[in-house]
C-alpha cells in the first residue's frame, strides 16, 4: 500500500511538469514549486485527479473522492518519518496540481 501511495503521488505529478508531464499542462509554465503537502491542497488535487486519466494505466491514482483518505495516509506516514510528501504547485496560478514523496 505504501508503494502504491508513493507511486500515485508521483503520477498525480504528471500534471505538474514532471518528466512524464502530459502535453500542455505545466510544461509551458516551467517547473512546479514544491511545498509540504497539507490538507489545504485537497481540493486542487481532487481536480487534478479528475482530469484525463488515460496516462494513469501503469499505477494507481486516487479518484477525487478518495483524496482525503489518500492525504490522511500520506500524513500518517509522514508522522512516522517514513515519508516526506510534497505538493507540486503550478507557478502561474498557485494551485496544487500533483504531489511527490521521498
């Protein structure tokens, strides 16, 4: 489950200009800004998760309705020191468009 959550966070990051970015998403705005993942990112991440899911064929990505549960599990792992989750913030509008974790 932990690996699936980490992969999901990275896949959501495709919308944020990662090396696997979907064409036209963030690529024209540059690299995202990383911020510690927080509950305030939930609404933006739910929107990102609801976009075209055709690029998610190789890993699990939470649906918008699953974001709160997903974030809760990320925060639990962060409290144990097993995960450092970050929101990927699109520079042109300040919205969370993905996440990544280390």
